[in-house]
C-alpha cells in the first residue's frame, strides 16, 4: 500500500487527501479519457527546506500537450502553480512521486471529448525504488504496443495503460519482473512504463520516436547526458534478438529511474554494465542537486 501525502490538489485548491474524492459516474473513470504526469521530487539532501524537482518544465509541457491531445486546455503555468502550492502544503521530508492528472469530470455516459467539462488534480506518494536497482527480469509480452493511429501515443493517456497493465500482469504471473512490448511492426518499443536502452560495442541505442514509444523525459535526458560524455548515441529500430546479445540492457523512467535488465526470457545478461552505471551515477547526482553543470534541469522550491 502506498503512503499518500496528506494533501491533494483538487478543485483548484489543496485539500486533505481523504476529502479529494470523485463521483462513481465520473466520465474519465469509465472511458479512460484522462492524461497524467509523473514527477519525482525530493528534499535537497544538503538543505531540507528546499525541494528539488527534476525537469519540471518538461513534465509540465508534456502534460499540457497530453491535455491538448484530449482536446482540452491545461496551461503549463497552471500546472506549475498547482505543484508549488501542493509542495508547500505537504512539505515532503522524503523522496516523493507526484501524480498530476487531467480528466473529463462530467457525470454520465457517452464516450466523447466535446461538450464536456475537464478538471485537474494532483496527489502524491512517498517513493523509493520502483523496480529493484539490482536489475529486473523481462518477458517479451504477447501484447503489442498501440499505434499512434489508434491512440495519441505522445501523451500519457490513461486508457493506453490497459495494455501496460495486461503486459505487466502477464509478465509477473509468469515469473518475470517486467514486460517488454514490441510494436505492431515487430520492433522493440518499450516496457510497461519505461523506455529501453541497449549498449552494443560502446554505442548507446534506443528505439526512436517513430517506434511507438512514449517520449520519455528520462530517455531524452540520458541521451543528452551520454552525448556530453562522448558516448555515441543511436536512435533506431531495435530487434528482439538484439536484446539477447547486447552488452547491456536497461530501462529508464521517472519512477524506475535507471534500472538494469539482468535477464530476458531465458537469457541471462552480463552484470558488467559500465555505460549504464556511468549514466545512472550522473543522473543521480543531477537529481540530488549535486551537479552544477546541469542545475538548469532542477527546479528548486523553497518551503515557506
Ligand atoms: N513509457 C511509458 C509507457 C511510461 O508510462 C513512462 C513513464 N512516464 C515512460 C515510458 C518513461 O517516461 P519518463 O522518463 O518521462 O518518466
């Protein structure tokens, strides 16, 4: 069970978490017509009165774009203002995960995105490791990642997560930790809630934005960091069997951060992962506010 933060942002203000409740007839609950974000924040290890948010501008932009894909408006400024108020109210003392959510809030039936009210909320949970930092075993899912012509894949659309949920449960029930989904063209796309990287002969390779992935903010950050560290980066289609012969395979995401893959199906992978480790160390230092050269990726919020 999650440890929820004491206050939620709901109806344009901070209210106690238990009071932030919705009707059983809420439209988005039935049709998956919502979009969410996921951000990490932590108290600055060097100053507990300061909260550090990783790439808040990118997260707000993606959520605002997700709202547009659901044919509604949610200004980035509205998101930033709500996050500020949310953090001031909750005063987190440990690492947390924020879940902002924009959704169709009318009561009643009929799938549609016109003539409908939308609303915006945020809640938060305490979060340490989402997946084991020691590494995960992955199954190639029998479920296929959706295509952009059936669903807007560049947004974090709630309804899309039925596929992630089916794939994750299939993987766990068959003895694995995580699922890797191929796209409709049979190329590797991503995991249930993370992007994927492989390393071959010192080159960092990740499925491109044309491979039906979510355009992950951690993924973009890792690619930028790798280039700054003179690690060659390629965005290209990845075949399933490349995973088995890769020198390193790892997953990236806000919740999962950088998580190594130790086994794929019946193939054990090497535990020697120099590229992943260098990137993970660098990313950890940045998120903890210890890397001045990437301070522009960190939003610092001083608690009143
Ligand atoms: N793919 C999916 C399906 C996800 O849900 C996530 C988590 N947001 C990611 C990839 C990774 O994205 P990010 O690095 O922006 O968290």
